């Protein structure tokens, strides 16, 4: 009988690979179905997330000890082998436990022949792991970092080209470290100092953020949605660099602000707080189901100035110009790989090219409705030059009526930056890899109006 933690971990992997589930949601669902001790919960989390992060490397290793191509294996056998290999290579688990419990899971869920195969592969790995032909760091840096630090080779090669080898290695290491949970204090209802005192009184490991005045980092706090501060509407879960994005919008009370691609609502609700809940925030998103999350969060946090608008951000136009526009564009998500354990193996270079085209269209549409003298903010959660710096450069070339601001100076943060942009990096700032561009429209420019069919 496999341990409860290993049962949960295998079910999570099967949900992800069989139904394209998200790791955090799949793990939460499995943990809610069972009653695990805190120790087993921690073990299940490490097994599931660690195996997902290392998946490419585990497959490379397993193929060296398997007489069959991995793609021919059934899902239970393959994911069980990955779990067993992760324990043999990266955890302080006895070989006996790693092999026998894995084989037991295969036997229960498939048949004795598959269990015998899994047993042979894992025992061969246990004997031969010290002789694996890892790439040479000196002769094949991209191959070495890819396998040793669990990232797809195409991504390592791209980052080395764009960022250099040292930053690439640091980024890869940061992606393999579970990030803190970051809370944003709802400053309309409380203060960060008050929240820190309340959390400390309950024994929660919490500290103030360094970039945004509302940010609080917490560790081992359990379910955030079960916290009394969450139920009261005093907090919102949001990465600190993401919190900084809304500060760069610099929205004032009484202004009209648009958040394009607004769901699930972190930035829209923060904008409402920074505006003192005075003015108008238009939260636009094409996904009506996800847009409901914005409205739900606004109610919980006590915001009344947010209007949710189901529409395509590529063509939507308001009835009048807006003071400030935030485009939180769809992106490859390469800046949040630490949070999304499964995502690094779901991406490819072709996705970046496709997204860059979409982002350009969204930027051009967003620009048309910013008033003269208004501000346009472009943000992504990725680390990818074609989606970030190149977008800003190309936009400025197409739109001479916009000029780049200095977001790094505005925030007082040391980070990679250039005319009109700043890039947060996980290993430097302890945040997600958030990119922000800030552009200002010249005064005295008349807006090209669209027909009434494109207006609210």
C-alpha cells in the first residue's frame, strides 16, 4: 500500500498530463479529498511539484534505463516512474521506499507485468545513477543547465542569448525554489502594519515587502482564503512586482482608467484602492467567466468603481478617451515558472512568436483611446525580449506621439531597464519576472474615433 502522500502526488501528475489541469488546482483538489497529516501534505507537495519541475530531466534519465520508448508507456506507468526517479535522484528517501512504493502503485492501478517493468527500470536507475552522461558545463553550457536545472533547452538557449549565461543560471535556480505567498493589503480598510501585527499574533511567518508599500510576504500560512483577513476583504493575493505595476499607472481619484485583459482582477482592484475608490475603472476581458472573478473580488474588497466589460481587447473602444490605460497582455508566462510547476514543459518558441503578434495588435488598439497627455502601461509576466523590450521599441516607432517614461526611477528600484521599461527578475527581486513599459501620449493629439458599433 503506497503512502497517502505518494498516492496524492501520482493523482496530481495524472490530472495534469491527462486533463491539462493546473498543478496548484489539482493538488488542492486532491488534498481536500483526503485527510493528510501536515507531514504527508508537505511530502505530497514536494513530490508533485518537484517531479513536475524536473520532468524533462527525469525523462532523459529514465530513457537511459528503459528498453521501451517512454512515449509508448501508459500514463500511470510513466508518471509513476517519474515520481520514483525524482525520489532516487533528488530526495533523501531510501532506494527501497522509492522503488517498492512506486512499483506498488503501478501494480494497483495497472497489472503485474507493468509493475515488473517499473521495478526493473527503477532498480537499474538506482544502480547506474552515478554514471549518467551529464553534458559538460564547459562544452555544452545550454545542455548542462537544461538538464541540471530542469529547463527546456530551447528556453535556456534563448535566455543565454538575451540575458547572458550568469543571469540565465541564476534565473533557472530561482525557478526551482518555491516562492513566497505575497499579500496586498487593502489600504482602503487597513494598513500593512496592522496586518503584520495581526499575523504575528497568530504565529504566521510574515514580513514587509521591499518594493510596494502594501506588500506582505508570508510563509507556511496555510490556505489564504481561510484566513480571517481574506474573509474581511483586508487582503488580496498578488505578487509584489505585479503590485508595482498599478503604482506605475499612477491613477488619481476621479480619473477614468481602463484595465485591458483584466481578469482575474488583481490590478483592477488595486487601481480602485489607489484611486481611493473615486473615479471609474473599466475592467475589460474577453472571458466572461474569468471576468466574474473581478466582480467577486471587487465586492469582497469593498470597491464600487469597477465596471466589468466583456469584450475583445483587440477591438474594444470606450465612448470617450481614458486618462490611463493598463494593458496586462497575454504572454508566454516565462516569469512565473516558479509558481507554475508544470508550465515550463508546456511552452515552445513558436508560442512566443504568435503572442508577440497579438501583443502588438493589443498595444495599437490600447493607444487609440488614451487621451492627450494620458499614460499607457504595458505589462507582462514573462522574460522574453520579443514580448517585452522589442514591443516597446516597435510601438514607439509606430506611434511618434508617445514618449517613453522612466519606470525604474518612478519606483526607485534597481533593475534591468531602458527607455520606457523595467524588468523584474526572480533572482534579483524575489518576485515574479514582471515586465512593465510606461509610455506617455503627447498633448494636443486628436483621437481617431471609431464608429458607434465599437463604443460602449
